[in-house]
C-alpha cells in the first residue's frame, strides 16, 4: 500500500487532517492463537482492555493484562502463539468499593503502568467515577524482568484533565454522548501518553502527555509538564489502545461508543505530531459485534511489518487475533 505523509502537507500544525486508512487497505488476521486455560474471573476475562510485555521480541516471559471490571491485573507469558495466564496482582484492596476501570497497560524502563479510565460510566448516573481517577506503577527488576509485588498509585491526572482547556469541558461527563474517557497508555522517553476514546471533536481524538516520573513524585505540587495534542482519526473515532514503538506510537482506533467505525492502526510521531494511517483491520465474522480493545506489539524491527496482537472486549480471554501491520 502507498505510504501517506501528513507532515509534507501540514508542517507543524497541531490538528492533523489525515483520515482513517482506506477501506481497500484492510489487512486480514494471520496465524492461530490459543489461551492455556483462562484468565481469572468471568467478568475480567470478558472485559480485557490493555496489555504490555517487557520486550517486543521473544521470549515474552513477563507480560501484564488489565480489565475494566476488577481490582486486579494479571501477569501472563507467551510461548509461540499460546498465552499462559499467570499470577494476579492487586491494584487496590479486594474489598475496595468500585474498581479502577483499568483501560490500558504499558511498560518502559523498569516499570509497568496501568491507567484507569478517568471517566464516567456510559449511562449509569449512580456509579461513582472516583475509583477510575488513578494511574498505577509496578516496578520491574531490569536484570530478570520479574515484576515486584508493590503497586504505586497516583491520582494526579485528575486535576490535569479537569483543568485542560481541550479536555476539561468533557471531564466527568457520561461517555454517551461524548465524555472524556482514557482507553490507552504508552510510556517512552520519560513521558506518559494517555489516549482518549472520547471526546471526538470534528473528527479529532485527544492524547494527553505528562512527565511520567512526576506523576508519582512525592513533590505535592510537581509540574507534570502537561501537553494535549489532537489526532485526526475520523468522525466518531477515538483511541482504543496505544503501543510505543521505535520512532513513534501505534494507535488503535475504533468507535467512541457504538458508531459504525472500522478499527484501524495509525503511526503517530509523538515528537512532531505527524500521523500516518497504516491499515484498517479485517475483523473475523464472529468478532464483528465486539470492540477491538487491546494492541500488543510482538515485533518492532526495521524493514519488517509490525507483529501485533489484538484482543477484543466480550469474548472469553479476549480472542487474541494476530495481524501483520505494514510500517
């Protein structure tokens, strides 16, 4: 497929105008994947929403998957095309009211990161959104790749989103019709990037970035260096997940709520703001009623397609589905 370059046309403009990948550029799934047994908990395994591994090449001994229904995440490993669920890790106490609505996972430089949605329920006025206003950090031994048992929470993104001129008007509003709701996270170069499923404004979705270390700083009023950028994903399209790769960040797009939007993968340069559509995903017939929620990169090598594992919200264990994504 031809490579499309927004930068050549738009220069340094913040609001990009590249649309979604052309429907003719749909890529089909490749390979067959299985899960050995099941992820813990019926609600959790049917609501998987983000995953990350400590490497982007085999062996995948330490990976983390999150869900939007429970107070725990779960480690897993990958052998060939088989996922092996592992130990649970409590993000909050088991008896805590509500859940953090975990929506994304990332790994960078010795830490796993998990983000709550920082958003309201779709249409339940009685459900508190407070538990979702949190980001977690889990230390990892760089030598062995083994995560620690400790979990460090932070609620500092709450005020950043609330005070943002771009996102503030949509903060704490219901997802229906267009409330602010984080769905993806990527961390690289000392910055934490969180991608919003909603709002979608004039075809634009939003990415908030902050200083990753200062999110967890003991300095009470640390300046997080917040920056909001918008990406032109198309009408009613938002960010469903993110994954850091060499030279940029991959964005998995999909509908803000229930709109007819085909999942697609974009390459976004976080330094310049340039956006490039890579491909739309051909969704197997039995998954068309489900939303693509998780993007896990398993290969990031120069001159080779990205090897990407996509998981879905709804089917047991997320029905892992692999795609070869052109660069």
